[in-house]
C-alpha cells in the first residue's frame, strides 16, 4: 500500500472507534448488546454477554492499533 491509501484506511479505522466504544459503553451501562437482529442481555445469559463484550473490547483495541499504525507509520519501514 502506498502512503495515501494507508492514511485513508487508517482514517476509516479511526472513524470506527467511537462506534465500537459506544456499543461497549451501552453494553456496560444498560446490560444489553445488539447482535444482528436480536439483543443479548446480561440478565438472560451473563457468560455469553461477557464473552461478546470482551470481543467488542478486543475489536476496539485491534482497530485502534490498526488506525495508529496506518496513520503514524508505526511499523518498521526497513
């Protein structure tokens, strides 16, 4: 990838971060996570809810790392 493509994909990843964060915050606050056409609640199945919440947190961290890497060129260019 060239520099402009890296910056575009990094900017798209950066835009995704607040959307993922909003899902995490709503999940922790309200105890509900939307999954496709249904909603997973903490009261119905706490284990599954916590696993899906952990996946959301992991995706936030991965997308954040990708955005930082592409926008600030963190990888070794040698």
